[in-house]
């Protein structure tokens, strides 16, 4: 079947199977390999992308379900001139990654939180990240980075 | 996952025709359970009928003092709805705690209750609030809807279109989530309704969600956390698995009930 959607601002059309997952279309069809597949069981959140502005797990959504939608992946997060977005820069500044595997999902999830809650408390950040697992257990610096991108420091709010 | 024919009907009639014409058709309404199940080959439908974009299936309205939640309304939409937060804050709070944010943007109330997973949150709300499940054919009272583990009163060719709730005088949901899956090990929804106090327990029953008669009687006499003390929950008929045995869950029922009553009293 045919599917078309907008990915990172570009219109794309592709021939897919009914069972094709959104993450398979992104990674294998469009070669946007920044979106990672960790668990493939919708628990780890490494595959988090935005569909019409909302974070979803791309391993648990069919590509066909995204027909006509606007999809944003980690490749679409940097500024137009290629420099890092403030949230990405904050991950860099605060060492919000170790092995980096969960990072695309963490950034997409964090960006979705800040879009609806620009000044979250640290508790809100931690709860929001319940669906994003970091196997390096580097949560503290990830939380720090998201708080910093919101203009706050860890410890300022609880 | 085996291949599957995906359909996105524009109307309820189209959806019914597609289901009737399929060898083994299933409704897709968010798919946060169905797609993982298909990946494991525990389900292998020939056709998926996606109902999320059928006009009228999605959204929240107030009708005659009832909240009417479209079956394809996501958990995040229920959690964020001004109407739900105003009329049944405990329901908005339950929705805000299902799974995780990404799951809440896809999963829907109709999908959750049609699946009747024994650890799902929504079945407890529908049962405790004495909700009415509206389908393309009829209205089903909550007490008649959940018939067993992963079983409901839904028949072939029947689609949930909405769920209706009358706001209770007060109510709250307390759950003890499994720390990894976020599913309820035990969840207790307590509601002080027009027809008396109703208590529904999820996560614990071998046959899925159930009402707790002894707690309802005790809380009917005195709607206080203290009234929960001394009410025994038999372990018979409760789930035992690697996360906790039946006796542990029986104990948790009392603890969660007490927390729910305390929260309902604000």
C-alpha cells in the first residue's frame, strides 16, 4: 500500500506493507537511523518520535497509521543552520548521555514535555521519562539537561 | 509480525463492513496492546480496521450531566480534558497514570476496555463509576460488560463508540504499579455514586476487574479510611505470578483502598 506523510518538514511517499512499523519506514525506508529500536516491545522509548507534535513510540505504531501526519525525528531537531537545538546543547553541556543509545528518545521525549510544560519541576521531568529507559542509568544528568533547557537547575524545584 | 491488511474507514458503517468481510478482522484503536501481541505472534489477524479517525468516535462532551467519552479518545486527551478534570477528576487522574506519556498519546479508552487486560486501569473506572458502554447496537451497563479475563459482553460485529459516566459525589483511584511495566499490580477505584459506594479492583483478579462487596458495604456505612481496616480480602481467586502472590495482592487491595478513600476525601 501507499503512504504519504511529512517527515522533518519534507513530504515523503512510500510503498509499504500493512505490517510496516513507523520506525521501520523511518530507518529502513527513509534511512533516518537516528531513531533507535531498543526493546521493540514499547517499553524503552528509544524509538520515540513526534507525530503531529505528540511523542509516540515508533515501534508501536504502524506506518500506515501516520498517513497524512507530520512526523519529527531526532534528525529534525537541530536548528536550520545545523547547530544543536537548546535541548540538544543542554544534553551536551550536562553530559546527558553515556553510550548514547537512548539519547534520541530522551531528547524527543524531553522536547515534547517542554512544549506543553515549559517550566517542569524535577519530579515532573522524572515522571515524564517513565517510558524512556537508559541502560547506563544516567538519568540524573538527563534530568539536569532537561531542567537546564527549561532555564532551571536541578534542586531549584522538586 | 505477520503481514496484515490495514484499513482506515471513514465511517462506522464502513468499519463494520470491513470487519464482516475479513477472515479474521480486528479493530485497531491505538494498538498499544494489539501491536506488541501481533509482534509476538500471539495474535495474527488478517485485517486491521483502524477506527481512530472515524468522526464522532473521538472527543469528550457533556450530555445531560453525563460525560460522554468517544471510544477512540486517547488517555492523554482524557487526562487533559477540562470537562473530565472538572466533573470526574479521579478519572482524569487515572488516565494520566496509564503506561507512560508516549503510550497515552496512542492508547484509547475503547481499546483498553474492549481488551479487558486484568492489569489495565480503565476497567476499574468503568465498573466503579457504574459507566455505560455505548456500542453501535446497544448500551451495556458496566456490571454486565466485563465477563472474564480478556472477555467482554461485546459480540461479533459490535464496536464500542463511547463510554458514558455520571459524575460521582466523590471518588479516587489508587494503584500500585509494577515498576517496570507500569501496569497495576493492584488498582482500586472507589466511587461514592448515586447508587451507593462502588469499589472496583483491577490487577488482582484471575477473571479481570471485579467489585469488592465487603468494602462497598463497609464504606457505605462510613466513607473513611478507617472503615477499610478489618475488611478482609480473600486471596482465593486472585492472581499469583512472579510479581506477587495472591496473598500479597489481597493485602495490597486493602492498602490501595485506604489510599483511594483518603484521596477521595481530599
